C-alpha cells in the first residue's frame, strides 16, 4: 500500500456489524484476517491505526443463539456482554497473527463529551499508540441507558477521530460512498467522489440503512463527516465488503472523500477558548510562555503559581508572571491540590512528590488554545 493513504499519519478505521458478523454463521474470519493484514501494512509504513469496531451485540446474538427477532433492552445488553468478549478475542487473534498487540477500549459518546472522561479516554488511547498497540474501540453497549443503535458507532468514530487528532477517518460500509440518491432506488443516482463541504443538499442525499445489522445508514455517516471535517479530520466512505478493503482503497478503489475544513477551528479548542469560564489560573514564567508559543505543552517546571480551586479537566487561564495578560487557555491535567504541590518541579521529581506516576503536563498542548 503506497498510494492514496500515504498523506495521512493517524488513521481511524470504523467497521460496521454487517461487515464483521454474519447473522447465520457468526464472525467473518477470512475478512477480518485480510483487514488485519491491511492494518499491519499501514503500520509498517509508519501510520498509526485505531479501530472503532461495531459487532458486540451481533456476535453475542450468534453465541447465545438469539439469531432472529427484535430484542428487549436487557437482552441487547446481555448479548453485548457476551459479544464484547468474543469480539475482543477475535481482534486480538487476528492482529496477533500480524505480531500486533491489541488493546480494547469501551467508551460511550458521553465519554468523548465530558471534559474529565474525555481526558481519561484520550490519555489511555494515546498511551496504547505510544506503546505500539492498536486500540480497538467499541461503544459500551452493556450499560446503554437507551435502546442500542448500532449506527451510533459512526458518530462515535468521528468523536474518537477528533479526540485523537486523527488525520483521516475511514468508514468501511456496504456501499462505496455517497450518491445523489440511493442507488437501490434510483438507477440514475450519481456517485460523489469528493465533497468539499457538507451543505443541506448533501445532507438531503443521505438515505436510510440498507442493512439489518447496521441501522445507522448513510445519514449517520454524513453526520459523522460533519463532526470530523469541522475539526480538521478528513473522512472517507468506501466499500468494506471485499477482502483487503484498506489495500483496495489505497490502490484507488471507489470512495467518497469528505475534505477537512480548509481553515478548521477545532470544535474542541473553540469550546475551550470561548465558551467556558476558567475555574483557575496558572501563572507561568517567560520560558514557559515561549514554549507555549512554539506549540509545546505546559510542564510543571514553568509554572510559578497556582490560583483557584479546580479539578482535572476544568478550564484554566494561563497568565504571564508579572502581568495580568492571559496568554493561553486550556484544560487542567491535575487537580489544584496536586498542581500546587508540583509547581516549579521537574518531571523527574513529580512521582516522588505525588506518590504515583505523573501525567505528562499541567496542560497538554492538544487541550490548549494559545492566544496570538
């Protein structure tokens, strides 16, 4: 694979239930094996790959012989509980065959929208990537409080992609992209290879689901594209029903590319900068201020003083010492009581002071907006 995907460093791949699980026979092992080889090929060329995988409920239904009919909520959750184990095993075995370590992460959409849980989820997934593992992320359907909808993983994948600052989100589907109308209904429907912006007309083209197992349909895929592209992540919809779908995509297979916004203002950073009142302040020295301007995270060593009571994930103003000028705003990496204890300290000293392994920064650069 040396073609279309070469420009994207961090790639999120979303797999729907219908691609992974056959209602009658269960897991599609040959297809999963081919996808694992594609992932190994991407990693071998220096790409980071994250997987958002549907299929827990569908796998659980097969294991529990609940193959037909609709399920009550508690039955769906029971199927998910069984299916999550089977799904994790399948991914682990497939990627282990390519000498790739797998880490399962169960999240809900709330985990990507709550400030504190967002930080925890991103830190965990980021650590897996740094350790060379492939995170396999799934919605935690066993604790869903409303009726489980498999198509929600399209939106979840977009939230994961933006949370992890991915360059590209690939949604593997049973169709090869967005059409002006449903090809199954309108034989004159035209395929759209590139979408520069998601307009009301584009949204109107999204039809309903064509698959029993994947009820999200094109509508949730276009909604996912809105989430991703507005935050600077490009998105591709392509056919995933063939073996080696990522290899085919890289070689030029038909797809629809939703371009990232030309001047993306991250929805996350916009939220940090303008929609939240800071719960505290960090007063920093000139060296730290210069480091922030160059795109670095704020480390404890550069902090002179901590003001206010706050919790990890709360919004903080960063102020240059000796002035009242706010030079940045971001999300706290520590609670205020811990922040006070490590102010001015080198990273190597922090574990002894706190009694546990330290986090990387007072405010991580991905959670900070530096004022110009």
